C-alpha cells in the first residue's frame, strides 16, 4: 500500500497572519529599492561591486540607442515620416509642413528649432524611416508601460501638464494633441522612464529584468541618474545573490542586455553607403531622401550624375551647406560602427601635377579637372592648407617639387576653382599614390646646406652682379610684358645681401623670383629647385642673365640659339 499523503492544514487565521508577515518581511527587505530620497547608502560588499562592474562593462559594449537624440525638435517625439534638414536634424514631415504653412501665412523666415534656416523638403528620409520602424518594434514591454502610464495621467491644470511633459519629454503645447492622436507609441524611452520602469519590475519580482534596465541607465549619459542606478543595481544584485558573486546571475543579465542591444536588430550592413559599400562617414541625405557618405555623393555631384538610387537630378544641390545627419550618427555610435578618425601623416600631401613652382613665389591655379575638385575641398578644410606641386614632365629629376599654401580660393558656378597660392618649401618625392581619384605623395622636405662664412663676400658680389644684370634685362623688355610678369608673380623683393638672407633654409626669395621668369625649360628649373647649394644657384642665375644679355646683342637667330645651348649645357653639368 502506498503511504497516504498528509492532509494540508486548514488556512487558519494564525496561518494567514504568518504568511502575510513573511510577505511583509520580504517587502521590507526590498524597501531600499524605491526611488530617491529613500536611503541608498547601505553597504555592498566587494564581490557584488565586482559583479556590477562586469555587468556595466558588458552593458557599455552592448548599448541601446539613445532615443532622446532621435526626437523631432518640434514635437519631441520620435519622428513620423522623418525628413532631414541641412542642419542635420531629422523631423516629422507634418511638423516641417506646418512650419511651411506658417511661413506662407505671415511671411517670416521659419527656422529649425536649432536656429538654422530649413530648406524645402519634399521626400521622406528612406533610411531614417526604416531605422525608426525597426526601433518601434523593439522593447515592446516598456513601450506598453509608457502607453499605459501616459494615457492614465491627469491633465487637470497647468502644473500637471508641465510635470508630465518634463517626465515624458513631450512639448506642453502638443500634449493634448498627442493624447487625442494616440502618439504614445512614439514617446522616446528616456533614462528616467527606464529607471522608473525598473521599480515596476521589482514590484513584480522580475529582478533580473530590473537589473538589465538599471544597467542600461547606469551607462547612459545622464550622470546623476546613472550614479543612482548603479547604487540600486548593486543592492538588487546583493539581494538576489545574498552578497556573493554569482556567475549564473551575471550571465543571465548579460544575456538580456545582449538580446536587447541595438546591434541585435541593426547590423552595420544596414548602414552601408551604396557607393563605397562601407558604413557611412558623415552621412548626407539628398532632397530625394537617399543617404550617402558626404565624400561619395560629392564626387557624384562633381560629374553632374543623378542620384544613384532613384536617378533624380541633383543639380542645384548645395552639399557644402549640408551637415551630417545626427540620427544616423547616433545609430552608428550605438552599434559601434563609427570609423575612428585617421590621424593624417604629415609627410603625405595631396599632389598637383602641373608646373614648376618655387618657394616664396606666388602661383595662381585654375582647377578645372573634376577629379581635383575633391582634393581642393579637402585642402581648404584642413590646416595648414598645403599641397605639393610638380611639373607635368615626369622625368627622373621631376621627383622634386614645391609645397604650396592656399591663400585664397574662388569657387566658380561650374564647380571649378581659382586658387591663389604661394610656395612654402621644397621637397623630394619618395612615393606616389592615388587617393579618391587624385594623386598623393610621400615627401621629404629638403633645404640648403649651411653657407660657409668664407663664401659670404663672394655671395655679396654675386648678388650685386645679378641685380645689375637683371635690371638691364628687365628694362629691355616691352612694358606690357613686364606688367604681365608682375601681375602673375607679384613684385620682386629687394635684392639684398644680409647675413640672415643667406642663412634661410631655401635662400633669399628674390633669387627664386628671378629663376621663375628665366626663359629656361622645366627640366633645368627642376635642376635648380633640387640643388641644395645656394652658391651654385646664384652662379647659374648670373651666367644665365649674362647669356640673355649677350643674345640680345646677337644679330642672327643661330647666335641666339648658340648662347642658349651653352648656358643650358653649363647648368646641366654644374647643378
């Protein structure tokens, strides 16, 4: 025979009192969990703090998206039919349209609440809409909690409305409208809402879920609330584990954090530019609602190409006035897909293959080639605004060039640029590469060898000879030619012979100015540019000017060519 089970004791009044007292005892043990100012100063041992640290480190690597940064600046809800302005903010289509209607009514300039003038938006931001639709399908329990509490709030007086608007982050003027339109599903989950929701979970004895929510708040950007959430988390962990480190509890909480993290429902591949197939860098949205990297769409617009996705014309689309889309940047941060800033190598500079330039001498450039437009934009946006210049003839000696600094820039209607530059220093090209369609070079800056003191008297004599010969040559030129030279290269500096002039790393500016206008080939000028001996360059200038003056006295073209051949031969042998 099977042993009979003992009959359960009847629920007497004493048993009920005992059961109720146990419930009260458990509730009293959890009384410290209720919001501040209930004391949160109870001591937590080291094991629990160590477990909390590990959970928070895991939470910091598995973030949930900061929904407050996604809000429409007008209604303060998650945008419905989002459109993006040139200021980078994303707003509801309805809010933008209402502003446009107000503009038509009173004639004043309507601005985004951030202060920037908005542009006409006709299309929804496709990527932002897709992200928001996915976002609203996550964390359904807390969104249901928000909906329930929001709809149950009283709007009797202005103080009630102000408190509710601050708690939910909803503008007061739109509060009743949101209640009637049932927009509670678009209320962003703030750290404060998440913090209060964790106590609802504690009351329901869902301690693991509450710990997960507290961990999210503890790693949020709200410093005051994050400190409070950490204290409550430590006490809740201490209660659940009886003050001991428990791997099982930690792993369950980390599993909840991982399953609810943004990267669990949004992948880096969802945020890839269709032009470069990499995650967005400075995402820009076109008027047709499609998003690309700023650099990618700039290069497309440079060639007057339509939108790559919908083939709509982008003529008149001013990319320079566009800011990066804040919403996309926030989402990229939440999944850890933000590309780190690349520290530029100071020895690698953009390269323009055009002509021979010299230190201290002005050089005006007309940049009409579309593949160089991106290079010019990047040069202008960085400091210092340097790039390299080498001649077109890529002879062995052409690996020498001059670093130019952009002093002024004029953008023409067709996208071309007129640059006003000046030579800074000389360089030797070590390696040449291509970056985003334009040339770059790894360079080594070169300078003159130190001039010996014993050569100073000879340098002074050479300077006087050059000054005399150059003045004679200049006065023999037609006046219109002199005017053209001065307008192209600026006024020549005074030919002086101070000690400081000879000690400059590239020598005196005036001798480079003279070299610039000498009637020599690019090959010979590059030879002078590559020379590190100031003494040799001055001798070369003096001999060249002597040959020019002799050719002026020559009676036949054959004699002139003979003089020119002799000086070129000498320069090639001695430089």
